């Protein structure tokens, strides 16, 4: 990665683009990139900037970003040629247009076409999910008929499931519902990776790069295990907490009366049974 990219300060105009720049970078610019570490800083006026140094009086958290979009990876090289395609996304995707340009040796990303800049402006079409893949109760989804992916990330799923004593079929169901097995999936809220970990959850469970499949799966499974223990192995409550947070489950002393959460719990349980049965 060149010096300009290492020192780049990314400024986003408008709250609508808060989570968007997590998905753009060197891939969109035609370059191959490694995971990059930057700060996401939010000011009191809701302005969000991605920078390399802290902004005074702003709330900043470190975000690890992997710019490369990759399809599901098999767990061994011998399976590569026969790897199944990613599960189809049932959730609507939103497209946003981002503009990139270099000025004084610094690359900038903005959500409005820059004025007074030399003609060398790159237009990036960015796609992200509104919510998790199977979260929306408004989507007419026949969960019983969805194609299953029983092979992608097999080694990573089995290792994490064994380490934290979680049913591997449940792990596959959560991944399917959250991201449809897309390692670089990003939601508008900022959830990242296969198991759609929010930055605070990723930090809590020592996930340094949420777009690394092994790290994301291990962190997500560890979180599931923690939730199952916290709610006395009540799967409904654990899944509800995974979707809406443990505080919401505590507040309602049960599955919260949110249509999205209740839909999520039902669909994940159905998927888990199907993955368990292998059909």
C-alpha cells in the first residue's frame, strides 16, 4: 500500500454514509490491499470521519478493515474447485455512489461529487445490506426451501463450535441468516463479516479483523456460547439477544416484541434444524 493510502484521511458527508466506507478502498480503486487499521470518529454534530489520528473532542474507535471482497472459501485447497456458490441474498441491497480523488498526495473519499477538483475522480458503486440477510419480516422468504451451504468454512466452523461447545448446525444457521456466507458483508448499522459482529462485540471477543473468516467465526461462536450460558441454554433467548442485544431480552424478560427479532429467531431455528438434518 502506498504512502498516500497509509496516510489518507477519509471524510464522509452526511449520516447516511456512516458505515459505507468500511466496504470501499483498494479493491474499488483497482488495487489489492491488506487489512488496514483506521479510526472511526464521530463528532457531537453526527459528522463521521475515518482518519489515521484521533480527532479532538470526538468519539473514536479503531476499525480494522479488509477491502477485498471474497466469496465463501472452502476449508481446504482440495475443495476449491468444487466450492459451492454463496447462498443467495434474500435481503435487499442498497447502492450508494462514493467519489474518490487525490489532492496534495492524500486520497479522499466523499459521498458528494467534489467541486473544483481535477478530472481524475474515481466513481465507486458501493453495495451494502440494510439489515441482516434474513432479518426482515417484510420479506417473503420460504426458509424451508432455501438452498443450504454445508461446505463453506467447514474447518473454521467445526473448530470454533468444538472450542465453545456450540452446535455447528446452529453456527451455520446464524451465518446463513446474518450474511449468506459473505465474508465481507456490511450492514447499514456497521455489523461486519460472516456473523455480522458489531465493532464493540468484535472488540469484546478479541476479533482483530472482522473480515477474516476464522476470526469472525470464532468471535461470533464465542458470543453465542456466552449468550447460551447467560440465558440458561434457552435458544430462543440467546438468538433474540444475538439479534437485538441482551439488554432488550432482560428488559422484556423474554423475546422482545420486535417483529424483526421474532422473525430472526424463528428463521434461524428452522435453518439450524435443516443444517442438522443435512437437507
